[in-house]
């Protein structure tokens, strides 16, 4: 006769087996895995980012493999792998970076629970557009067309040469002009003195002439 305790133990074991089988069934469904491909330039080079999403309720860990898809549809070289840990939030994702190929389809396979390197039913395809990294700045290095700092109107280094060089020609031009004028007229620095002496001589001569005439007139009378 079977005891009540034995019946209870059998029932608990059966329930656990049902739950485990249910969890395995969820984890083994390839339909719980989806993948998409996008352009990625975060590394400075063009890459195809293969993002795989796992939504199986059991959260069974999974290993993802991305391979080149041959023209015949068979697997080619493995170009990337990823792993999804056990999760409890309803879904988990992993992103695998592979060499960029525009408009290219990838073979993505999953190993999780009873799934053994099983390929996804819907394969990701890279966008049919160019994937070009953003141009990096030159780091602030001045280019050939950039103005030199000394050209700034407020720079003391630029102002000083301009004032010193402008003053020299002015003085030179002034002295050269005076020398040229004196040479053409025959004058010099003593011109004023000579003119004054000549005037004095003329005045003295006039006075003498006046005195002589006066004496002559007096003698006649």
C-alpha cells in the first residue's frame, strides 16, 4: 500500500519536472531571438553592429555567433561572437561589431539550452547606404589660411615695428628735402647774416654820400 507521503513527493517531483521542461522549451525556441544590423563608427572605422535580442521567458544564457553568409547561403568565416547572460527583465541584448559590408546579409546562430548553433530564421541585413566615420578635427593646428597672431591690430609686436619704421622715412625725407632745396638755390645756414651785413653796408654808403653832397653844397656858398 502506497503511503500518503510517497504520493506527495511524487506530485512535487512531477510539478518540478513540468516547470523545468517548460523552461527548456522556452529557451530552445529560436523564435525568441531576433537580430538587426546597423552602421557603427564608434571605433573610428566603419563597422556593422549586429544587435541580437533574446526574449525567452526563462532567461537562459545564450552564445551568439555571426558568420559571413556565402552566396550559396551556407556559413562562411566567423567574424564575431557574443554572449547573453541569464536575465529576469523580460529581454536582453548583445551587440557584435563585424566588418562593414553595405547591403550585406549575415548568418547569425544561437546556442542556448537545447539550441545547438541554430541559425536565426530572419537574418539581419546591413543598410544599403554608405557607413562613413565623422571627420576628426585637426586638433587646433593652424592651417595655411589661418591669420598669424602677429597680424592682430591689438598686438604690441605688430604696432611697434609700424611706428618705428614710419618715423625713420619722415626724418630722412625732411633732411633730404632741405638739402636739395639749399643746393638748388645756393643758400646756406649763413644766408640771414650775409643779408644783414649787406643792408648795413648799403646804409653806411648812403650816409657817406649824403655827407659828401652836403659839404659840396656848403663850399659853393
